[in-house]
C-alpha cells in the first residue's frame, strides 16, 4: 500500500469536519475476480493531523487490484486512516454499486477515547 501522508491541522483548537468523496472507487470481488465499483465517503474531525489528499488518492487506487469484500475494505480504510492521522472522530462509508439486484452500503466509525 502507498503511504498515507498527513500535514499539521491548521486549527487544532477547533472542532471542524472534513468530508471527502471518492466516487470512482474500485476493488475486486474475492470470489469471482470481477471488479466492484462504489463510492467511498470519509468524514472526520481532525485532531493534530489532516490527511493529504494526493496520498489518499494513490492509497485508494491500490485497491483496484486487491480481492477484498466490501465489509473488509471499508473497515481497512477506516483503520489505516485512523492510524495515519489519529482523528477525534471518523466515519467511512463504502456505498457499492448494485450487483445482481442488490446494493450494499457499509459504515464504519471511530471515536477517540
């Protein structure tokens, strides 16, 4: 995986929300080998660090060749982003395109203790 880069939060004393949409997310179904398409939505309140968007783009592109279930990819993205920037709170939603008449949305959340 490409490294997730961060930068110092310009307003660490204030709670504010950053919302990121990645509408062209792709991965591979581990059972069929067929491509999966969806949107990844990331919402977080930064603490000391913010996610650098170019590195996030390259990180997400790396999933194009990876066989992974929707539930696993959504939780992995959350875990990796939390490890990179230690936000106050974060939600990652994987909203995947319908396949066989069924669409799936997976929501994973984190709250700093």
